């Protein structure tokens, strides 16, 4: 037995042992199961069967598609239904969606097995778009009406926690009888309340304004929600509908996950990689998604080749041009990528938008103009020395100046424009940008050379 | 008065008005102050003077360097000292550091004005490296010993909160008399305790194991801390030293900030941009940092030019080579960037490290080999048709295959190696990578052409 396998086995055994205190996180548990499956399929299914419904749900969410497939094929539907019911509503919705992507009929069967309340919650959460706050909320809440005695609310909290209905509670939400959200009381305040008095009496003795919550709408963009959570250092934010009715809450860990995965998505999009396809365990999925962007890049590279081809006679009569032209293109590409990365990131952090284009362009074009001047002169002198031809130095200096300056312009305007049309500013902008910088670089350099040198 | 200015003025006025309930976050307040300063310097200083010490500290942290400079030049030192004392220890340490970067003497004067406890805490927090958990913790804690009556601990919480010593409390930390951390009790559990009994009695009636906290060491890498917080969906994590003594806690909002800023740093590093220099308000700082990477890129571009120069006679006798060679380089660069982005991100998410090199390389090289084959054949056929020369097609096909395959290899091995030597895998890896892909692309294409065509 390999070291890797026996280590994974030992850790899971400890986790399953009721007398042991070694608990694994769902993520770690999923990782170890993956290791075991790679070595010993049978042992793997026996472990799957031994997981209790509560762990099973948490682990299933963390499993890659191929392993989740085993879960739905190996385990009885009743156990999976139970596992889904043990999850918080947002996680239950996600898990059911993952299962649906593998086997639609199975997902339907499992959904039908859930109790009516769970079904209704999942249906509602699924009605939201991916970028709506509602899609990230959980509907399990600790709430009370103003007239309730504080102690009674606490007793209810105990019951709900014991029944496994509530986890990670950090606020008590005070609602009207029609569920309109009035106040949010952090537990660090609630614990100081007089338990024998009503919530209303307790609030009266303090400044009610301190308990006005920061809320978000279920239809709000999740990016804006992240901004609010960050600006106000919130642990949890209540979600209400347009009438102010309390629907759910978004917790800090959901925000974490969103920040991490959107940073990954952005970095991958910039590089022409699909974050979803990369999560796939097979090479084919990831390879196909990357090939798509390489295909686009090939097309644009051919376009810039055509531009070079327009000047084939010039190059034939002066080969130094072929030697130097990659430098102009490369420097333009780099300058543009710098402006692009800064602009994409600042858009995603909510620092700038299309209406700021003027001031952002001023800044970016100024920087690239200055660098264009500096590196144009440096490269001009180098080319002059290298090929002992002063005019060649002037040509490369001018073309670098033009290319770097326009690279800064396009590196800024491309993502701002994509954002304006509600397209992710990172998607494909890198390929579009280098098309511009290559074409402008080759055209300005070879064109100037044709006019001035030959 | 411009719309922008009057809007900012109105919002700040509302914020400062004690009868109004409109509160701005420190971040928004800082943004509006920036707007006002751009329009009206005098109005700006008058607002600075009107901020109470508590808001002042929070806002000062959010201000860009040039505006923070105004704060330390305009306001009396006593007020700034008070503002620093109002902050949590981690924020106080940060603010003092920002001030030190502007004016060392002033920072020393302010530090000397702090009370002894604050001084000691700041000195300790400053002793940590930037990537150590200790640098991110705050030392303000709600703690108690086992023998204490639960109700007494709660009374102490009230007193500490009223004195402004504690904020965002979500757990009670149970310590030994020597401050060794024993348990962490979430407030959602503490509120269910019998207040008339000691904490020990309350714990006895439950499963003590449930209250064993996930801890991190003050010397732990902050990246690992983020991993633990994410895996276990924590709101707060206690920090202990090697003997288990409780030192402080790291809260979810600090983790948020860290995740966001390290994603920005990574994206910027990949593009050859410095995140610190970009925060600077002046163009010079940002421009200089970018110029550094452009300079490195210029050097590496000249190296690849030399390689092209080695084949100047081949190119002179066959200009189609100059037309096609940018395609080979561009496709190699893109393929490598895909592998690079995926590897850098997976390293930073803790999914892979150097010891996984073999399996990661296998995956990445396989993908780029397959794409090399596909695009080699496609481009081979295109080149053959375009220049009616079958051998030229074979040359570009082989060189694309070589270049894309090696691009996948270098895109993976460069960041893994940097990480192995404890260097940020994103820094400069993009420039180093394109040096390889350009050189290999030009050398393989022109070299093969020289052997097979001319």
C-alpha cells in the first residue's frame, strides 16, 4: 500500500471513529477520498457508504464531478435525500445542481424525495441568476418579532440549533409580523440584553439607530454585495426583497468563496483559460477550452502576419527589419498588458467604470507615453549602434513611441468598453489587445522603414 | 460648485450631523474627502478638523498617501494619538506604519504619545514579517478562565464594549491562568449557557470536544491561515504562540482584505505591474515600477532578436519566414501563458506545490502537446496553401509542435521553481516565460527552415 493511500486511510478512519477527536474538514475529506479512489475503488465505495448523511452532504459539494458521479450511482437515493436535507439551503441548491449536470433524472428523483419546504426553498433559490445576491443567500435565519421576550427568543435559538436547523448564527433579525426586516441585533449585543424583558423594551433603553441593518436586495449584483460587506466589515448581511421582506442572509464564508473564485476566473479569463473547464478532471475538457482561445489567437496572429507580408519586399532588401520587428511588438504587448491588468482589476474592485474613462485613459496613456519615449530612445540608440545606421534608430524610436502609446490606450479602453456592454472585462481582452499591439507595431515599424529607409 | 463636490459635501455633512442616521463607511468617507480636496483645499481641512478621533482613525487608514500627509500636517498630534488609540491594535500598527513612511519623526512623536500598553502591543505586532499570521491579528480579545461564572464574563464583556475596548466579538476564549488557550465558545453557544453557573460547569454538561478551537501559530504563513479559515468556514481564528499562549485573533474582514489584495498583487505581478506603486496617486511612481519590467522585457526581446539575427541570410533568401515567424512565437506565448496562469493560481490556492511537479507537468505538457499537434497541422496546411510550398508547411508544423509543447513545460516549471525558492511564483514569470517561448519559437522555426528549405 502506498504511503499516500495509507495516510489518507488513517485520517479518514480517525474521522469516522466516534471516540476520536480528529475531525477533518469536508474539503480535506474529499481530497483523501480522491486519493483512495485512485488506488483502491472498492475501499473508496466502502468509505462512501460509511459516511453519515451530514458529512456526506458537505463532502459531496467538494467532490469533483467524476467522484460525485460515484456517489449518486453507489448510494441509495434515500441517503442522498437525507444528506441534501441536512445542508443549508444555498448548499443544498448547489449540490442538486451539480447532480443535475451529471444525471438529470436522478436529480429529479432526489428533488421529489425532499420535503415540501425544502423543495420550495430550492425552487426559489434556483430562480435567481448567477450574479444575483439571492443566489448566494441561505434562507435559514434566527428571527423574532419585537414583542417577543428576549429569553423566549433564546430558547427558540436553542431548539432550532438542536434540531440542526440553524448554524453559524451571528445576528438576531427583528421582523414585523409580515416579515419586513426592522433591526439586526448582533449576538454580542443580544447577550447583554435583559432576558426577562421583551426585545422592544431592551431596544428602547438603547439607541435604536445602532441596530439598523445594512441590507441588500435579492436582485442586487453580488459584486455590489461584496463591496458592502467589505466597506462595512460585516460578518453577515441580510437579504430583503423590494418590499423589505426578509428572505435570507449571506454569510462571510460565502463571500470568501465568491472573492476567491472570481479572482481565479478573472486571472484565467485574462490568460484565455476557462475556470470551469479546468476543474474538470479530464484533459479533454480543459484542452478544448484552451484550444478555443488558441484558435482565436491563431486567427489574429495570421492577421498580423498579413501586415508583415505587405512589406515583404522591404524586408527582403533590409533584413535588419525582420530582426528588430519582434522587439517593437513585444514591448507594445507588454505595455498594453500592464494597462489591461490594472484596468480589469480596478473595474472588478468597483474603483472605476466606463464613465471614468476620460481620467483613467489620461493616466494610462500618460504612463505609456512616457515609457514609449524612454524605451523608444533607448532602443533607437541600440539599433543605431547594432546596425550602424542612424535612420534605422529613428524608425524604431518613432514606431515604439506610437505602439506603446496606443498600447496604453487600447489596454484601457478594451476592458472599459466590454464592461459597458456588460461583458466580463477580462474575457478575451488579452487576445484582442495583442492583435492591436502586434498589428500597430508591425505596421508602424515596417511602414516607417519603407518610407524613410528604402 | 460642481455636482461631484456638492454631493460629497452633502454626504459628509449628513454623516457629521448627530441627528442624522446617515452613516458613511470609512472607505466612502475617505473617497468623498478626496473629491473635496480636489476642488477646495480649505473646505477639506475644515472637514478633517471636524472628524472625531474614532472616525479619524478609521478614515486615515483608507486615505492615499498624499491625503494622509495633510492629516499629519494639519491636525494636532494629540488628536492623532487619540485616533490611533481608538483603533484596534492591528489597524493602529498599520496606520503608524503608513505615517512613518511619510514622516519618520512624526511617527516617533505619535508613538511616544501613546500609552504604555498600546506601545507594547504595536511593538509586538511590528516584530512580525508581512506574511506571518501575527502581523494580521488584533490583540483585543474577549477571554475568561474556566472557573469564572458565565454571568460575570458577560458583565465584563459589557464593560469592555462600553469602554470601546472590544468590537466584533464572536467568541469567548477560555484560557488557563497562564493564558494558554483551552476552548473557544461561539456566542451562539454562550448565549445558551446557564449564566448563574461557571463556564466549567456549563462545558461539563456538553461535549467539550465541540469547543476545541482551530488555532494558528503567530509564525504561520498567512496563506495557510486563509486556507484554514476557508476550509472550516470560520468567522474568526485565534492566534497562539508555540507554547499555546493566546496572543490575538484574526477576523473574517482581515482575511477578506488579504484575499482581495493578494489576488490583485498576483494579477499585477503576472502583468509586470507593482500593486504598491499603482496605489500611488502620482504617475511617476506607477510609471517607474512599470518601466522596470519593460526594461527587463526589452533585454529579453533583444536576446530573441539576436536569435533571429543568426538567421539573417536564411530570411533574406526566403522572406516568407519573416512573415510566419511571429505566428510561432505568438502561439507559444499564449500556450505558455495558459499553463502559467493555471499553475500560479493553483499554487496560491494551496492546491499544488513543487512536490506535485511530476503530475502537474504531465497534465500541462499533455494539454499543450495535443494543442501543439492540432495547431501545428492547421498552421502547416495554411502555410503550404499560402506560399505554395509543402516543405514550409512541414517546417512550421514541427516548430509549432516543439514550441507549444515546451511552452506548456516552462509555463508550469517556472512558477513551481520560483515557489520552491520561496519567491512569489507570479513575479516576473510572465517575462521569463515569453523569453523562452520567443527564443524557442524563432530558433526552432528558422533553424528547421535553414536545414530543410534553403
